[in-house]
C-alpha cells in the first residue's frame, strides 16, 4: 500500500497542466485516473470523482460538489497539488 504523500504526488501528475488550470473535471468513479481513485477511503461505495483547480475552488462556491447530489449520500474532499479532489459515494 502506498503512503498518502505518494498517492497525492501521483494524483497531481495524473492531470496535465491545462486540465489543472482550466476546468473542473468529473468522471464516473471507476473511469477516473487510478491515482485519484486511490485517495478514496470508502471501500467500493464511490459513484463519481471530480477535480477542481485551486483557482476555481477559491473563486467560486460549487454547491453540488459539497452536498449530496447525483444520488449520493456524502461527498469527501481531498486536497492535492493544484486543486481539490471530490469523491461522491452512496454509503
């Protein structure tokens, strides 16, 4: 098992520089980059994963990322280099 620092470094490298700077990226959980999925602590109950660049996280409130949405019960937030990873899960 990788330590958290290694997972975060790999996660930061999973997105190229333009993706980090320009837009929110959202995937169905199992189609997200494996290094970002590795951040989850939910054991298989994940539904979706989103990466939000730092500048957007600081400038805008994006309510669907922080409240139950898309049929999920909870949303976990993981700071990584260049932004925040959100993971929506149903249990």
